């Protein structure tokens, strides 16, 4: 279980770095510079930072579960919940890649794959430890 959760931690940390550095510059800044209402801009900023908090806390949760700081019973449900969230992110990224122009969907497919691998590792961790 520990090796799988360390892999999930590394992938989740990569997602955090990507989200906090690249996505903030490439995605959030142009949206905030667009001609939309101030309320919409505040909502976009709020959603971005809520997602940032989720990525950071899930990275720490993966790490804590890998080190067995969190008891097994609580880690089981926590990891399944986080894994399902990453699975939903993977589905949405794949959907966005399908709707994107042909030349711009490659990075989105890679992001979907990273989300999917993180979800699989998060769900496999507690399921393997049960057997």
C-alpha cells in the first residue's frame, strides 16, 4: 500500500505544481482579464483557489496515509473519496479534450491521464491493503 500511495503523492504533488504555477498563469489570468462582470471574476478566482486547496490537502492526505499517520479505517474512506474526485477530474479533462481543437487537446489528454493514474493509485491503495 505504501508504494502505491507514494506514487499517488508524487502525481498529486505534480498536479499541485502544475496548477499553482502554469494553470494560474495560462488559465486564470486570461479569464480575469476578460470582459465579464466582477462577480463572475470573483467566482472564477474562488473556484480556482478551492481547487488549489483540494489539490494541496489531498497531496498531504496521500502522504499521511502512506506514512500510516492516519488510522487504516479513516484512511480507507478518505482515499476512496479523494480517488473518486480525481476520477471525476479525469473524466472532465477527457471531455474537454474531446471538445478542444485537434492540435490543443494533447496536453489535456496528458492531464486526464495523470488524474486517472492518481485516482487509480488512490483507490488501489486501500483496496490492496484489505486483502
